[in-house]
């Protein structure tokens, strides 16, 4: 039976609270425990580097996807490295063959990846789960925005419910079993 794959979208910044990287490592431990392959942006920077280090330490499978213009930022111990021409192609390839999108606290790139994934699920173009780890309320403003969209009729309750927010790693891990 082929391993399930989960794409993790996360920060490439070093200037973040260490609690976000610790939560990210916990997510990787859960993925590994349940036999998932990690797919990520493939960089050694920030939280991407933290999750790569953790999967490497565990001896699990990790596929990294990077656009060619980021040559030199690739994590050195990936199971597989896939090069793309554009950021758009990178996002598409990251989701390809995965059964779950997991968004961790991150910057505008992470938000872009999460929103695009939400749209694709809504349109029936991606059939994986959408999971968000809401470490210490990091995503509360985004949840409030989605609530606003729903209250104004811009987002249906069914489409709002496509994103599962988990406040803890064990809560998120329940969706990986």
C-alpha cells in the first residue's frame, strides 16, 4: 500500500517565536507515527528547516519542492527534491498526490497556499483534507475573516467548514489516523 502524503505549508522565517517550530516538529512526529510522507517547500530556512530536521532525525520520507530560482536554499537531506519553474507550479506540485494540506503558522506565502488550497477544495479540484494548526490563536484573525465572509454571504457555511482548525497537535493528529 502506498504511503499517504501530507503537504505542510509553513514559515521560512528565522525571526519567529520558537513555540511555532516546536509545534511544527510535533506535527512531523505525528505524521511519521501514522506513516505519512512529508511534502514541503524543501528549504532549510525557518520552520521549513525545523520540519526537515525533524523528519530527517526520524528517518522518514520527505519530498521537497523548490523553484529553480531558489537554488542553494534546498534542504540537504531530502528523500526527493523536485525543481519547478515558478511559484505557481511549486504550489501545484506540492499538493500533487497528497491527502492532506496542513497549514502551520507562517507568513503571507503560507496564507496564499492555504487560501488557494481552500478554493481548490471548494471547486472540487483537490480532494484532500484542509487542516490548520492554530498555535496560541495564531489563525484567529483568519478565522474571524472567514466568519465575516460567511456572515455577509460571501462564503457558504459548507465552504467555511472545509477548513478544520485544530488548537493542539493531538487534535490535528486525530485527522491523520
